[in-house]
C-alpha cells in the first residue's frame, strides 16, 4: 500500500535532493529467485541510514517486498524502487523478481536502469535463466557487475560461485576483492584489508605479506584485464616492462571499462554481516554510469514522425516514461516514472500517450493531465520532492489514464517513446464472476490490473464466450487472482475451452418437415437439402436449385437463414459448423399456413437430418509455434512436441550465446499449459511464440471425448 511520508513517518535521511543527472545512478538488481536481491537492498538501505534496521523477507518487513502477494509468497512479485545516498550521489536501486513468471517486471526494471547488478548466491551459483539474461544485457551493451551473496550460509562456497560466474559470463568477469578470515575482504588493487569482525563499517588496515602473497595471482590477472581495456595503449608495454602502475590509474581505467560494458567486477557481499557493503556502494557510484553516459530510447511524434535524439538534459524537452503502474485503494493510481529528458515538476500539465498495445487490451490513448505532486518512492512509501530532473526516478499519483509503458511529455510538445520489448503472455486462465452482481466489479478490477501490467492480456473469446486472462505462468496467475479478490471481487476459474469446429466428412441429404395440425397460420414448411463438404477455409455456400416453384421464391432466404442459425449452434457436439455447401433442391409450401418462421425451422431440421445421415467430423485449431531454447534442450523439446501430436517443421542452431529455434505445428488443445511445461523442461530458459494456422480434423478418439464433455 502506498503511503505518503507524512502519514507513515520519515525513515532515515533518504536520498539526497538531485539537481543534476551526473549525481544519479539507476541500478537494477537481477538474479534467480532466492539469490538474495531483496535482502541485499535492505542491508544497503540500513548501511546508508535510509532505514534504522533491515527487515526480513520471511517476516514480510522489507521495504521493496511490500505487495501482499510478495509477503504471502515470501518472494518478490513486482518491481520496486529504493533510493539511497552514498558519497553525495543518489543510487536508485530497482529490486526485481527472480521468478520467470514476473519477467515483465524485470524488463521494466531494465528499461528504467542504466546498469545491472547480477546477484549470485554463493550457495546456488548461476542458473540458465540468469545466463540468458546476461547475454541479453550484453547484446545492448548494458554495464554489468556481479555481487556474490549469502557468504554466511553453511554451504556457501565463494570460490566455486566465482568460477561458475566466469564459466557462464566470460573471461572479463574478475574479482576485485577476495575474502579473508575474520570475516573480511582484501582489495586486489589497494592491497588493503577491510575487517568486519566488529560489524559494519569495517576496520581498514594494510595487508600482511602473507595476505598479499595469497592474492598475487588474482591481482596480476585483474591488472592485466584492466590494462587490456585501457585507452592508454602504452600501459601494457610499461606493465610488461616491469613498471609499477599506480593505484589511481588502475581504478580510473577499471571504472571506465565497467561503464563501457567491457569489464565486469565481482564483489563478495553478505547482507547479515555487512561484508562488502561499502565496497559495493563505492562500485555503484564510481564504476557504474550516470544517466549522462547512457543512450536514450528513440522518440517520435504522436503520428510516428521522426524527432531529434534525446539528451539527458534537465533543461531539454520533457520526456518521461511510466515503467510501472499500481492501483492503491487509498492513494489511487501510482505511476513509477523514469525521466529521460527535461524536468518533471509539481502542478505541471502533461500529455499522456500510449500507443501500440491495443492487442493486449491497452487501446491507444492520448490525454492531458495535471500532476499535482511529485514523489520519491521508497518501496510503498512516497516522499514528496520539489522536482525530478532528467535521469532520475520518481512517482506520480492519481493519473486518470497513465498506464505502464506510456510516455509523459509536455502538453505543447507531445512525444512518443519507442516501447520496450514486452514478453508475450501465453498461459490462459478463464475467469467468471460468481454472481451477476460481481460482474461489474470484475470488469472494473480487470481493467485496472491490465492497465498496470502489460504482460496481461484480456479477451472475450468470441467462439467460446469465455473471459480469458492470458498470463505469464501459474504464479503470475495466482497473484492476479489474489489482487482481484482483494478488490472485493468474488470469482471462479474454469477450464479454458478451445474453439473447435464441426464439418461434414461426407455428403448427405436431409429432409426438413415442420407441419403442425393444431390450426392457425404459419405452421407448414417442407424442404429437402443436399450437403457437401468443402475444402478447409472455404466457408459456407448456399445454392438454390428448386424448380417448378416447389418452394416459393420468397421463402428460399428463410431456408438459408434457418440453416445458418443451425450452423452456429452446431449439429453433433455443439460447435459451429464450417466449410460446406448446402443445396436446396425441393420442398413444399402451403398457400395459407406457410411462413418465414416455418421455413427457417424446416431448414434447421433438414440440416440436422443430413447430419444423422452423414458423417460429422470435429475440427481443432492448429498453431505454428517457434520455441527458442539453449542447444542442450533441443532434443527434450522436440520429444515433448512429438508427444503433443506436433509435426516438426525444422530447427536452427543458434550461434555462440544464442538460443536455438525449433518450429512445429501443434494442435491448440495441446498448448493450453505449454507455457508452464516448457519452463519445466528447459529449467526456465525456453520461450515460445504461436500463431493460428488452420483447423483440421481431430483424431476420432479425442473427438469422442470432446463431444461427450460438451
């Protein structure tokens, strides 16, 4: 729940007021679930005096895991911002979920950040999904460093974790500190020891000769790695020649290499003992880039017309982006915003623009809105500030239209930012209100959730008439359903239905007779039809071959209308009937008792009679899917697709560091839970996309099952 500082009470000094982008660092913490990201953020907040003491994940008292679902699941489920001060610099830490279901929150964090801190557990090492994310960051040149955490765990193995990082991330991943008994750290460049035996902050001393001997090999490797990335081409020759390279030169070159994304330092840290927290803070300030050093996203006019590239200038045109939206029942809509250009001030009228996500339930929208206040967010707490300059993160409240991914710009010069890549939700959940009175509340709360979460897609299936939420996985679905219920909505879920079809497998004739002897008018109609199957996708064709006026001309459209109505209802299993030609070739009428309604009924009866005389085939949709997985999982994926009645279309091996591609045609009935099952097969590294190809006959034994369920 968002709370203003005046309501909750100020905690610590908070981050310094920022007036220039060079004094900001935006750092996203990434890593698998359980690596210790949230616990590390708590320790850093406590170490810098932002909070009086660190909270705990299991206690539900951490700053960044304030969402009720996160507290219940004891893991992060949403992006959260925690600013802190260090050396007169504001560091905006972006804590992200490590579980694959919440990859949308992770991508929002990557969008808002200028650098990434990979958090690796000294207990569990590096998993495949973390490797995939490292390669994704490398592709865009994002600066990266590694924090090896949980050093105090009985099974912790820092050296093994370091080896895992180097094997997974490459040769330019090198330690800048090594652990020493005490507990403590020794700097490989400074050769000074930080002793944490009495807690944080540490006692600093010079290393003993024995300690320097133990780090000599690592120190030489580090120095060679730094020199290799130096812009001073004479440095390597001097080093090989025996010249002593000054500490200041080495640190300056290391920082430049990190900023350029060419070098990745590793720092051991322990949230509970304080080991390495000061070293990590120094790295975040000195080694990571400010917003001035980060390329900005492209912008266009609202009509897509090109605009000049942005610069991170507080005096430039205002361009900001909503990276996360939440709905708080006390404050209303809360938007976490990254300011890329210009300065966002209170009492300012903004243009809010969102385009390109209509297929996910986010219609294109443009509106002018006034921002009353600007806040610095600390988890759920909002602290009012005078402004947010280019490069900074802030929060605004009570916007009527701002959604995640929207661009905020000046009212008189509206702009649109190129959106970041959103993951496609591929696990469907069918929801239904328990009572009619819950339907309005369900619709309203769904609209709010979809506005804040671009990894949700909401659709009303026109064939099955189900209300379907497309989610990222089971945990994501659980969080969404919990939030709906917390909003006072009583709802149920039901099995997702696939849009099946029926057709005739062979030709047949049908006789429709609607004659009632009870007197009155409009109760007499007889028609005879012939049905022929057509190729897939041909649709419905009605042919009139009546001769001699057996069916009066004005009643022939009535027969067609009755046949079409029956096609929509289905004839064997209750699914719409497609791809057939119906020929009306004979019939009878009464001069008084025939009517439009009677011939509609006769037409429907004739089609049902033809179905009894012919062979009905059930059709299922078939999708083409593209699965991207590391090469080691290709065999397992292809075997699994074969078990889903899939037909392989081919595979392509990926290059170094790239995923392989597997293409196949698979019945849609076999893909309902594929998002969950693919993740299990590939240890969370597999992704897929799908698109509809065609309907084709379902195997008879499966068709019988679906017909009986219907």
